[in-house]
C-alpha cells in the first residue's frame, strides 16, 4: 500500500531559499502524521549478511560534487582566505560562516574537501560541544528556571531534548535543576542528500555543520525534491510493504536499525510521497551504494546522532542528484 497525500503549499524556490526560511510551510503544524504500517519501504537483498564485519561508523570522507560552472572563483577565494585568517586568529564563528558561504557558492574539488574538513571540526567545536563562542547566532547559555524541563527548553529553541543532553553531558533528560547553566542551540537543523556522492550534509540554519555517508535506492528509487520531517520513531517495528513477516523492534535482523525518521515530500519528484524515510541498517556494507527500495540509510551511530538533530514538522530535507 502506498499512501498519497496532496500538499497544498508547493515550493518552487531553490533549496537554499527553502532552507533559509525560519518556519515550515503553513500546513505543516496542522498535519498529523499517520501511523507507519505497510507504507514503510523494505530493503532489497544485499551481500554481506546482517553481521558482516564492517565498522558501524565508517569513513565519512566525502568526494566533492563537481560544480565548476557555478563557481565564482574570486569571491570563493576571498571567503576562503578570510576563513583561514579568522581561524588563525581564533574566531571560530566567523571562520565557520565564511567556509560555509564559500562552499555554498561553489569550490574546486580540493578546496571543497578542505572546507568540509574544517567545517566538520568547527561544527563539533562550536555547536556540539558544551562551549559557547562570542557572536555565535546559534548558541548561548541559558539558566534553568523553576518549572523548566529539558523538553520545554528544547522546544522553545527548535531542537531536541536529547541534543541538549548530548551537548551538556546530561545523563538523564528528566534531571535538571533550577539555576543550572546549559548551552542551548537555536534550531532547527536541516539536511541535504546528494545522490551522486552518497552523502547527507547537515545544516544549522544555512551553515554547514556535519556530513555523513548514506546508502540509497537501487535503480534510482530515491526521489529527488524537498521533504519535511513528519514523524520519528526509536526502535521501530518493520512492516514489509510487499510480503514477508513483520520484524519486531528488538530483532537483530530488523533492517531499519533503531531509528526511523519519516519524511513527507512537498516539492519536486517528492510531492505527495509518504513512504520514504531515513533510518539505520543491519547491512553496513550497503552504505555508499544504491541498494534499498528508496529510503536513505546511515550507519547506526550516524543515524542516532542525526535523529537527535532533526525535529518533526520543522526540519527540512532536500534530496538532489
């Protein structure tokens, strides 16, 4: 069964303009996602078996996309030079902004790879650590007030409680106290999948902060276009859409791993699609390949991290060739 939903607000702007918006489309907050039943895609047969000896988190080095025709070499070079100067002077926030802008304008393959490397380190330092840096528009300290919960604080900042717990080294999301100082991030996060390189890039607003390798659909089965995160499940049960037995959440053979991020397509070839999502895998050797029926799969450790970043009805995902 394939569930089709007609979306009233269709976007015709670029992915960057869509990401740059502060809110999701008007219909997003009113939509209640359906339960995931037979609409969840199954995985095709893969080699290696579910217990193949492959690291859970693989090599996430990225082969840059060739975009030579769109590069503004003068502006990109100036931004890269400025980014390196900022980095040398200790201004990580400015370096992050300029590396990210340069990469978005378009860089040579070598320069893009270097920018990605620097941005990943800067993302870990400025976003995913307990430290705040001066003039960072995305991070600040917050003093817990009486009656606060981590969930309440997270919702107010368009992030997840689990992300705030990660950043602040909180072992129990239900245990915070009045007067405690926390680092908070102003979300939401968004993601962009590039099929030609089997990568997913993560953005905070329009600033690049991380990337991961992905597996995609065989025979070009992963639709391009714009999507909104519609639902999230931990430890999901797997319901094969065609035939076969239901795989329980705790079964080691569950092809979804322990995370499911359900997507709704709202533009391009994705419009009306509700059966695709982002999930983990029991076939880690499939990452970097086209092997599924269309979903985006990550190493389990990576999807658990991504799950803590994306939020329902506000995080946007672009899938491009």
